[in-house]
C-alpha cells in the first residue's frame, strides 16, 4: 500500500547527515541537533511494512567517517496513518536506530531524542 505524507527529518546526531533514505524514498539532509526538523518533503511516498533506513555521515573536512553510509540497526514498521495524520517524522538516533512517528500537526522533537540530547549535555 502506498502512503503519501509530508516527511520531516529529525537527527539527534552530533554531525550533519545527508542522503537519508527510508525504503526507496530520499527524505533529504539534516544539520546537527538542535538545527534539525526544519524542512518538509511534501508528497513523500512510502510503502507500508518494515523499512530499511540509511544515511551518509558528513562534517568538517577531516572528520572521521565522513562519507560513510550508515544503516539503521532496526527496521521500523510503517503502517498506514490514522485519520488526519498528514506528517511522518523520521527520527534518527545516535545509537543508529530510527523511529517513524505520524502526527496531525507539524512534528516536534521526540521524547527519546530529547533524552539523547539531555544525556549529551550532562555527560
């Protein structure tokens, strides 16, 4: 089943990422947290079911692992959205896992992402 939504990318990594692909759909790029979640891909098309997710690491010249393609450690499941849910937030976490969360309004940082950010500030 095809799912068409507005996709918003959130990255909680300490470096920029690009070529973020969910299934077969490129959802764009993200800056370093908290400069993330500001862009929307309108009319993004996904297939329902388990999703593969990958992204490419970026950063200043000479930063270790620049250009490395990372594959999510999990395969988040994408079911059809509930009535009124028009946004799909793609949340990428420092442990290389991903959450796909629908919302009716423009998505915000996820509780799990905020926990990663808080632990980074206190660590």
